[in-house]
C-alpha cells in the first residue's frame, strides 16, 4: 500500500510522483497514516502478491479502502488503534 501525489520536478518542470506514506509489509490489512495533508489529489497504489518473497509476481484481488480524517486532539484512529465503526 502506498500513497502518492504529483509534484512538479524543479529541474524539468514536469509532474512526478512523490511518495507520501506507505505500508510495505506483506499483510492482509495494510495501513498508512498521514498527518496534515495539503488539499489536492492523492493516488493510492495497492499490489497483491502470492509470495512476499517474490515481490515482482503480482495477483489480482478485491480490495476495500477506507480513507478518512481524524481530529488529532481526540482519541482518533491509527494503524494500531481502531475505533468502533458500528454495524
């Protein structure tokens, strides 16, 4: 799981992807946290693999993404602490 945004390369003036956050663990429930994101368009990349030891071999799969904001002063949500999301 990785989150990118497009930024201008100062040398070429062309758009290039900038990595914002990632979770490169081979788990079923990857999670990436970001603080203070600027308004804009972000891209989420998810790759599945049959064998994490062979990262170049990908598989097709179904994914469920949850994206939301959190009040940093509250108990909130994190990759290690998940609030009750209800039924």
